[in-house]
């Protein structure tokens, strides 16, 4: 019975492969829908932070003239929009619209005694026009939150008394300065408001504010702080739903800021209620605004091309330059980075984009997509079962059955966890299976399955026509290249499954992320190492016993420590937060400018050439198969490229194929170098021994 069960499991591999192929075919229409979605948004919008411009202008001799001049320069350089925060009294003060005094300062100003039981804010408007425009805004804001505002004047200038301490009053957000909004609108800038969630949500006030923005042509808003508008009061007032309805009625969308340490609270829910009318935004920090203009231009071009970024946000800041004995800023540097033949605007346009208001991706969701996804799920589970079959054959059928049952349960109870878990399992399985099959092929065509020097001695003594004969270098290279292509195809079989399972706007916008990147980068390496150590020749359990009885030496401890350090470094390079050296960044830029799509260095410089060289050597020296433990990094890295759902599918495909091509060229060069080195060693080593 046990033997028959084993036969059933072994025979089932054929049907599992058929299920995988059927699943792959079913996933392709879903991939096509994703391609159509990615083509739907081709405009890029450049936004400048107006508050930063006012801050810089406050250090100039003539602030208003400076602002007007810089706005014209920014417009000419390609900036289409200005980001306006909800104003505060401090913003009005910096813009020279008002002067602010505490009760103590007011007493000194009016040459009177300070009142003991008063700690108010005195606002003095710098002109009658400023009073007419701003006084109604300030009154409305403070009266809505229960703070009294009454008239006051000084030397004929009108003002207000706010019954709140200066420290508190200057924090209250209110509608942006209407005169500033109209001035920017008249200059041809789009307005991108930034809303905060610091005050109690007021539906009527928000509706009035959005109506005003709508009249100014606003189509998209940003949020300031760690939460979206209405989040704080959502439990008591259902304010997020109310806010979403206001935005939808006015056709307004929102933008998600890339690489925030923590996603703004409530953003995911709000995005869902807006049917994902969301664009991705890259913000250039104040510090990075001082980078070389060419570097900034490259960043913007790559962000729009490689990461579906459709809004580029510019910041600047004043700084003290002691070497020049003046206050400086980065405006000139930013304008240089945008304009000119090598500027960001030209590069973005050369990549096929147009400059204009950012639009959200129009999600293509064909009516038959859900059925194709279900078939793809079966194929992905079959792929995982195949991987299990090469380690524990008698668990092949149980792995398939339990995989299907578990997938059905998770799909109903935890759909997000289901799609992420199965995508991760498929992404791990494909490169592992591909590399294992390559090792099995090497075992068949390579030296006899004996250990160490014995195998190599047998190989050297064998002659053509005997049970085993070493292949010629040409045949070994051809077999290595064929294995390289076959393994890459098997590894890439995970891509349609990952793309189909994670084909959702939430992943494209990085509101949800592919989980388990570190596991994807480690599991195939560990599994291939396990197979090389235990599953070649002798029965695995026998080898396990021998390994457990092997004495631990100092050399083993040192080797383990070195491997641990290398593993930590390897993991530090994975994911979106991986760090690279300045030399590597320069090399990446060179590749980008040369071939326009940058392949991954670890693929074409390390793992892919090692695969070809390792297979070539293993056909003659059996223990060279250990090189495949490192070579699998290239296979898993290709799959990981497609796990970055926010990157366009075609860009990821070109990047993977380019890495394979360059890796093959370098691999062949490595084989030639090895052959030369091996020939030199055979010729000169006897002389060295003498």
C-alpha cells in the first residue's frame, strides 16, 4: 500500500505540471487587463510647495516682488501647480498680511497696563484690503470652534481680538488666503490644497471649502499630518464616509505620498470609497533639493517611468550660508533640474508622458477576470505542491488537497491574506523548482554520484563509450545555456500567478504591499542548499543522521559567522528600503542612461553568470553544484521584480530579460576565463610541485 501511494504521488507530478500550465494560460488575460490599466494614465504634474516659497521670501528685502518673480520662473520651468496648506495666523504673518501681539505686547504697544486675567491674541491687519479679505475667514474659523473674535483697532488700522493665547491661536487651521488663491489661479497655476485633520469635523464647513476649491478648478487634494480629513471623528460621526461623498460629488481625487514611514490614517478606507481615484506622489525633500540638478532630473524621470508616479512635489528651504554671509535657498537649483535639454521635464516627455494635471489609473476589470483568477489559483497551488514533491514525495497529493481547501477558506475569511500568502508561496516555489530540476539534470549528465576526489578521479579515467565520459567543453557550455534558459522560464512561471493574484488598484498604489520579501529572498536559497546537501544520491534521512553526528570545528563556526554577516548584508539590499553605495548609484545611472531600463546588478553581474559557470563546472566536477545555491538568487530576484506591483509590468519584463541577456554574455565570458585558468593550472601545476 505504501509503495502504491508513493507511485500515485510520483505519477501526479505530470498532472500537476498540466495544472500549472492551464493556470498560467488563465492568468494571462488578467495580466493583459493590468497592462491596459497601466496605459490609462500618462500625464505628470509638477507641484511646488507655496508655503516654502513664502518662507524663503520672508528673508528677502522685498518679499512680494520676490514671490512674483519666482512664480514666473517656476512657471516657465514647468511647474504647473502650487500646493496650498490650510492657513494659520502664522502664515498670514509671514506673508505680511497681519501683525500678531499677545496681551502683554499689546499693553506695551498701547502704553497701558497689562490686564491680570487676560491672555488673548491681538491681530492687526496691514491694510484695509487684507482686513476685508481675511477678517471674515478668521472670524468664521474661531467662532466655529467656540472662540470669541471681536473688533479692535490701533492707530486707524483695523484688527481683531481673539480670546485665545497666541500659542494656541496660531495653530488653528483655516481656509487659505483667498487673495493668494486667486493670484495663483490668475497666473495659470493649478491649486492643490493640503487639508489637515486637527479640528472637529464640520460637514457644512468642509462642503463650503470644497465648493470654493471647485470654483478654482481643483481636482485633487493632499493631506497634511498623520491622518486624512475626518479620520479622528469617524467613529462618532462617520465623517470619512461623509467626506468621501463630498469629494465624489465634486469629482475630486486624492494623492498618496510615496515612502511615508507610516501611511496616513484612514487613507486606505477613503481611497476605497473614492473608487481609487488616487495618484501616486513623489516628494523631493528640502535636503534633497540641494542635490546635483542632473541627479534630481534622473530621480523624477525614473519615478514617473518605473514607479507610476504622476505627481512630483518640490520643497525648498532657506539656510544660512556663512561662506557667502547670506541666506540662501535651492530655488535656482530646482529650476535648473527641471528646465533645459537634460532637465526633468524633457526626460519625462521623452519617456512618452505629457505634462498636465495628474489623473488616476482607470482600472480595467473585465467581467471574466474573476473566473480566470480562480483557475490561476488552482495553478498556483499546483506549483506549490510540485515544490513539495521534490522534497517529500509522499506529501504531494496531500499538499495539493490541503492547499486547495486552505485557499478556499482564506478566500472567504481573509481574502487579502489569501492572495498575499499564495502569491508568496508561488514566488518561492517557481525558482526553487527550476533550480532543483537543473541540479537533477546535472546529476544525470554529470559525474557519477560519488563524493569528492573519487568522482573526479572516475571522471578523468572514463573514456568515450564507457558508462560515463566527460563531455567536451563545447557540449558542456551548450547544455549549461539550455539549462539556463529552461530554469529562467520555470522561474518566470510564477510571474503570471503573482500578477493575477495581486491585480488590484490597492497594490498598484502601494496601499497594500506584497508581504514576505525577506522570506522570498531567503527561502529558495535555503531550499536549494537543502536539496544539494541531502537529496543527491544517498537517501536524505541517512545524510541527515551523518550531518547531525559531524563534530563542530572552529572552522565551521567561523564559516557560519561569515555566512551570517553576508546574509544580513544581502537582506539589507532587499526591499524598497535597501541601501546602495554611491559607486553603485553611479553605475545604475550609467545603465539607465545607456539602456533606458536598469537590470538588477545582482542578477546580471553575479547570479546569472554563476549559474552558467556553475552548471558548466558541475558537468565535470560534481561538487561545483554547490554554486547553484548562490545562482538561485538570480532566479528569485527576477520574480521579486514583478512583485513590485507599482512598477509597470512591461518595465519589469524588460528589466528581467535584459538581466538574463547580459548575464548570459558575462557567464560565457566567465566560462572562457575558467577554461583558460584550468588549462594554465594543468600545465603549470606539475612544475610548481617540483
